[in-house]
């Protein structure tokens, strides 16, 4: 996926979940943060950040910029919470994401309800096999180990139980972690932050839910899924 116009700035402070202050061309500017997570290890004063510029196509927007990426040392991390679904959809269409037990996909429908869950994608392949995919974006890393979640997520636990239910009723089920950076050695569940999520993920894997992780090539104005990343469910 590509962003239309991107500019660089320096991060100053987060005002609330949705708004931050940055220094852009010597001026303090309020920007929309496209990730409502904590992101405490990313949004550090004086960090280099990248903004999607809407100043020439403002429409009804109040804020002219979206904060979409940040530099953390040598890493460039995309932190747009809408981006993982977009690149996952693109990559399932072009075949760069391979889903175990399914062949070439012929149907990819976003935001589909199953039971009391709303999954990111409903899919069908050329052989009539059917399944559901739930996507989670990953921005948390430590020494090239990615982890999820960065905050407790009861919604995430519910999604996993929904995938187990779908699997038990004959659908293929996939939890897809889109790591919004490159160079990760592995992905682990963040048991320290939310033990229940990790336990439920391991439970799902034992019951046939496929747990997948893909890294992304990141530039200030693009995000593209590249290679698979090993998953260590027990850390």
C-alpha cells in the first residue's frame, strides 16, 4: 500500500489517544495519531515521525496530517492501525500471503460476521474451501523480537475464541499477525502484558487454528508484506 504524500517531522508529545503535537517546518502542529494503542516505546520526544499530508485535500478534516510511522533506532515502524488490514487484503489477492490448507483465493470479503464475532476477512478458494482471517498489527519489539499485544485486549481474546468456534464448525481459521517493520527474528505472545491472550492463542493453535506472522518492508510512504516470521508461542 502507498500513501499519497508524506512529510517528516519531530515528535513533541501525545495530547490524547487521537492527537499528538509535532514540530513541522519549525512550527508546532497538531496531528491525528492513526494508532490508539499506548505506543509508549515509539512516541518519544524528538523522535523522527512521518505524516500523511492532507493539506491539499482537506475536505471536512480538522487536522491536516496523520501520524503514520516513526523511527526507533535503526527501525522504521509503520504505526497506522488501518494499514495491516489493507496490506493483508492486497497480499491475499496477489498470493504473497500463503494460507495453509487453502489454494488460490477466489473470494475475499472484509468485515464479515460469524456468530458473535466480526472477523477481518471471510475467504473462499478455488476448491470451495471456506475460512476466516483475523488480522493483528504488531508494532512492539525488543531486540528484534516482535510481540503482541502492547496492551490488554479482551477483544483480541474474543476473536481467538471465535476462530476456534469457526474451526470446529468446518471453516479454516487464521490469526494473521502483520508485523509493521522488518528484521524480526520471531514473534511471541506478550504474556507479561496480557497472559490470557497468550494462553488463548496457544489453546487455539492446539485446536487447529493457524497462527501466522508476516513482516513488512516499510518506507515513509509505503508498506508491503514480505517474508514469514517464526512464531514462538511459548516465548
